[in-house]
C-alpha cells in the first residue's frame, strides 16, 4: 500500500530504514485474499485456479486467519507463502509447527513496536506491516509565489 506515483520513493525509504520489500508491485506475485477464496469456492479451488494460470516461476501467497485454513493450504501443496493474518503469538507458534518449513510464513496485522519481538520469536519467516508506508506522517511543503 503506497501513495500513487510515489511507490519507488516509499519502497526506497523502507530499505533506507533497514526494512525489506518483499514485492515492488502487484504483478510480482499472486496474493490471494479472503474475497478471492470466497469467490473461487474455497482454498483448494482458488490455489488450483491460480497455479493453472501462471508460470512456474511466479510465487503464490495466500492469506489465512485460522489454523484450520493453514492446514487446508498445506494439504494442497500449492502455495509458496502463507500470510498469517492477525494471529496471536500462540497461533503463530502453532503455525510454525504445522508448516514444518514446507512454506514461507509471513505474520501480518497487529504488528507494533511492542509486539514485534514476540512475533519474530514465534519462528515465522517474515513479519510485515503496511504502516511503514500507508501510515507515515506527511511532510508539509508549501510554495509561496510573490508577484
């Protein structure tokens, strides 16, 4: 989530601050969200359709918010990355045990400076936060023209 026309600069600012951008644009990978799952008829169906329409080098990431959904994703073997949305630390630890390294796990949602250490210690591969770009304070710039 970046400001239209400023994506390159905002992504650069994240890198300058020590962060890592896992995607530059929407076409870098497929990200399957809850509405995609609902419209396609479920997790297995949406993953099968995605894989049928992309090349073998394109990564597929799917968002889940329960451990039951994670199990379903793992059973298909069709996802590269699973975004664990708004899970508490106990569920993140359990997700790491369930995945056993078969997919990359990304924790997202509810990340703050107070929670990031516990989330990182859960064993997930990545922790992501859109707040770095979509909640950054604005810099007030004005130009006065004298005539």
